[in-house]
């Protein structure tokens, strides 16, 4: 593959990342899993509160890394990332209720997502504390889950996480395919502090969004400010821009994203 081919591929992925944001304001209008997803294994399906939850685990090692996709993204969105982490990192990718191989009602809130995640991890007997790695809408789930289960989470990495004001914007703009944005914002804002755990936020490059005219500078500033405040929930939390990245940071800048997860894993092991 030539250098121009590699650049072209990165550009195509970045463009797709931006398109997903521009079309649905950080949410994918998905009604379930992709038809391309392979059939679920019986051992990866669990009964949680009368629903079927899909949690696909692989690899070895401790702590377990729990992977939470953006809205509408199934577990397969993490395939490349998990392969790059290697077999010595235990990962468990989760399908939200109503997405992929998980069943459930179409309307979701942060509280319902956090409760379902907790029930799934317990049903699957996943050792805790875990490291949570999430993208986009997973920011809402993770903020509440850590607030409600502080002893169950050892570290967090979030890629361009959704913040409360944007969850409300979903409702204002009628972009809420499967999520009650206002209720979710109210729920996550009750969490004002996290335990002292390693926490990194990697966010998109504002210059990339400005070039693509995804939104105006005022909205960009607001989102960046709230993501920085989100990082400060943990005493040593950090938020930083990944140059050249669109919304899907873990795909647009896989190397930097993997390095962030490894830093958090190393920090967790050191604290033991």
C-alpha cells in the first residue's frame, strides 16, 4: 500500500466519522444490530431484567476492559481495536438494550443503560473492578455507572463522550432515536464526583469540524468546556484533543487511543 493509499483511507474514515455526527448530532439513528454481525454465541447471551443482553468477551488478563460503543454501534465496532490490544488484554464488548443481539424497549436513558450494564456484568460474572472504555453516547452511561458503582470501576477512557447539554439538544432538535436525552441529562448531572481513578478523555479535533462545517464555534466551545469539566469528575482526570481526528477517535487515531487505554491499564495495575 502506498503512502497516498494510506492517507486516502484515513481521510475516508474521518469523513465517515464526521458524517455520522452531521447527520444525527452525535447519535446514530439505529434500530438494532447490523445485518453483517455474525450470529451470537449462546454463551454470550444473558438474561437481565427479563431481556437478553449480549456481552462478547475474549482474551486474557486483568483487569477486564469493558467496551461500550456509540449509539447504534454493535460489538463489532471494536473488532480492530480489540485485535490491536492483543490476546493478553481481556475485553468484553457490550450491546446496549435494543442494539445488536441485545433485546429491549426502544427508548433508553442513562439510568436504564447503567442498570442493564451492571446486570449484564454480574450475570456474566465479570471480575470487578473493570476498566470502562466507551465512545460518544457511552459518556452518559459511564458517568452514571461510575457514580453508582464506584468500587466496580478501576479506570476509564472515553472517546469524544456525549455531555449533558448535548443530550438535551437531542430532544430539542428531535434527534432522539432510542434515547430520552433530557431524562438522561438530568440523571447524569446528579453525579458530581468520581473516585480517584485514572480517567482520560480523547476528543475530536475542532479544526477538522470547522473545515467540515459540522457546527459553529459556539457549540464547539461549549462541548469542549463540558468535556473538560467531565474529566475533572476524577481528581486526576484529563481531556485532550487528538489532532486530525473526527468523532470516531478510536478509529481515526487508533494508535493514540490504544496508548490511552494502555496507560490507564498500567496505572490500575500500579495502584494494586
